[in-house]
């Protein structure tokens, strides 16, 4: 073979080897770059989806915290209004110079006995009536007397900021944020005062497990801390500056940036409920997955595309499970596994809105009789067991077509969704379910020796006889429940039987 041809062959072979090398190297580079690009896009996408989803769920949690606070404050106001069950509490005036001394002592004794009996219903610091001359009846703590001094009536009356109901809430008097006050005007010379420690709000603001690192705070309108789930923060301190600068001047907003996810909502008394969690904690699991993706891309470039697909699926599964868990936490009551109040009401309202008059639905409102006795006698642990058992019982008695929810501490609600049938059959089926439910209660005891009996009172409203929407039906069922309680408890009452019950 001539030398020039041999040289040409050698050059061609070299070029082929070079081409092969460049093809392999090019493929490797393309594959490696592809997985890097796909990984970065996937990470960016999961960042966006996860942040938005957690932001939505955190906003829902803030709304739930606001509902919990409003429910708690409403209950305190209701307990306060019970003081008016004694007529003398709103007719007696300790400032009247014409009062007979003996009659005044007798009257004040009657009022005081009623106030003390109500005071033991909750962990109240104060529960009493203060008159314009600073004379008081009921439980007024030494701490309150010392804090207010001679200005007790004047400063308590200044806390009334709701003109329609002549009452108001206040915290931070004298820079003491450890107590929260509710004040209501009785007459022009007297106010009712209720106070409790701010730490009592711990049972109102309960973090879900999957957001255990979230800090829930309640502040006044100057961003002074009334309550914080962070035990390192002291009531009376100002809201941390990095949180304040994000929410200042905003009534209701969700803010998500590279450092924090913060949500804020405003209560009736211009108190702010502020939830915050560092963004790095939200994305902690995603960051672990990102490192895994990048290392896999470097080590296994030859399998980059396949591995990228597998990891994308894995990443999607992680996010799907996380979102599913967050959805479940946001929509269900953690103790019983039933729907929570907001989810139950939303679902019931939607079903009723899409129903016509021929459809059969019923709202069944259930309240556990004497449940406070379970907590007081046996403790909250037994009380929680009772509530969990009731949740299981309701699930067993009613069908999977029915909505079942826990809408209060010991209050449950069922919306029966029944196939179209005649009215009498419709009502008979409801009666059958309620009878079975009460029988289950009669068979259930609690306590160490299983000797503490519970029962339930039930109110029932039927669509569309008693109402066309959830609000109307719930109100009717609540009235029927009141009748069941009034008639001795442990019974069920239809709202349609109210007129008959009223004549009894």
C-alpha cells in the first residue's frame, strides 16, 4: 500500500475515533445538561406549587384560628350574660344613697352567690360587678384591685368600645398583657367585668402537627403581643420587627417571600391574628430532594433522562402526599376524624344550593349531655376518648352519603342525604337513625370503672319543610335541640314538632 494512502487511512481512522469520541461526549453533555435543566425546572415548579399550596392552607388555618377565637370570645360573653338571670344584678344600684342597709346586704348576697356560681364555669380571674363608686360584688382579684386602684370603674367603663351592645374587650391595661378583660355596661352606674389569663388562649390556637413550627400570635392594634405560641415571646412585647414590617397596616393578607410565610386576619376588636413560619422550613423536604436530584445527575449522566423521569415521579408523589396530608388536616377535626365546622358548612351549603324541593335532606344537631362533667370528673384525656368514640359511632350509624362533622367542643352535626321517598318514610328513617344513635350512647360508659354514663340531646330540621338553605336549617335544628334540652335531655325533637312542644 502506498504511504500516502496508508497515511490517509490512518487519518480517517483517527477522524472516526475523534468523531466517535465527540459523539459520545456530545451525547453525554447533552444528556447531562438535559437532566440539569429538567431538574432545575422541576425544582422551580415544585417551589411554586408547594409555596402556593402551603400559603393557601396557612391562610385557611388563619381563618380557622379566627373562627376559634370568635367562638371562644362569644362563649365568654354568653357566660357573662348569664349574670342577668338574677334580676337584681341589673336593677340594683350600689351608688343609690336611699338604699336600706339591710336590704342592700341581702341583695348583694343574692347577686354575689350567682356570680360565684358562674365564676367556677371557667378559669376566671375576675367575675363581678363594679359600681361607679368603685364598690364591687362578686369575685374581683387583689391583682385587679391593685392594678386599677381608685380608677377601677372609670377605666373599666372606658374599655367599652362597641356601642351597639355596650360592651368591649381589652388587654394590656397598665402594660399588663397577662390578663384579658371583657366589660359590659349593666346600667349607667355599673359594669360587669370578666377577666382570664391570656394563657387560656392556648387551647384556642392549636397548631396542626404538620405545621408545628408555625408561630401563632394575637396582638392588639398597636402590635403588642397578647398571646404567642412561641414560649420565648412574652405578652406585652412588640411583634418581632421582621414580622411587623410585613403586615403593618394590613387587615387581611397572605405574604410569601424568601424568608417568611405570614398570614394576618383582623378580629372585631381590631386584634390581629398573625401566623408565621420560615420559608426554609416549608421547603425543607423539597431541599433534600433537590440535593438528591443534583447528585444523581452528576453520578449517573448516562441514565440522566430515565432517572430524571423517575425522580420527577418520586418528587411529585412526595408533593402529592404532602398536599393530601395538608388538605386532610385543613378539612378534618384531628380528634374525631370528622369534617371540621367550616368544611361541613361549606359542603352542606353546596348540596342544599343544588337541591330541589323533592330532594330529602335533614340537619341533625347533636349535643353531648353533661359532657362538662366528664372533663371535670374524669379529666380531659377521658373527655377526648369520649369525643373520639362518638365520632366512630356517628360514622357507623350514618351512611357514607351523609355529611358528618364536629362543629363545636361537644357538638356534632349530621346532614342526612336520603333518596327521594314519601314524607312519612323520610321522617321514619330519621327517627330510626336517631333512636339507634341514642341506644349506642346508652350502651357506652366511660371512666376507670366504666361507671360514668353519657347521653345526647338531638334537634332535627328537615329540608325544605324547615328551611331552604343551611343557615335556616341549622337555626331550626338549634331551636329543636334547645327543646330537647329543655324537656329533660336524652331525647330528639323535630323542629316541625316545635308548636306542639310549645303548648306542653
